[in-house]
């Protein structure tokens, strides 16, 4: 902003310099976002893109609730197990989720 573009802001004893409308930058035109790039595989994270529900469904299909309860001794697998209650528990307790993820990885690497 240069001195030529400043004007007097009257109404008080003080000299206030204010920018004129010509100093404002025009709004940049909004652009449409392009198509999203396809998700890239993460070679360091074998669980990337696999949901907790998918993991639990595969473990349940392979082991069943009874065997899951023996392998990972948590109440949601041993007492009236269901997919919904197990998912809720695993989402609230990271330590339990880590055990399920480890079992899932051992299952998938054996196949």
C-alpha cells in the first residue's frame, strides 16, 4: 500500500490513514476440485484400508465366537457375543483392538 492510496478518515482530531477500495485484492475465482486420486497402498501398514468390522467378520468366520474367546480373552467374545457389541467394545478399548489386529495379521499372513 502506498501513500497515494491512503485517504483521510475524518471525524476525529487524529489523522487516520485508511486504505481506499482500490487497495483491496479481488476475490480469487473458485475452482472446481478435480477428481480425487486413487488411494495408494501403504506398504508399511498391512491393515491399511481394512475396517475393524471387516477384520472381525473374517475372524468370526474363521474361528467362531467360542474360539475367538479362547484366543483373545475379552468378555465381548465370551459372554453373549455379537458383532455390534464387540465392535463397540473394540472401538472404545485400543488394547483390545490391538489384540484383534494382531490375530487378524497372523491369520492373513498364514493364508
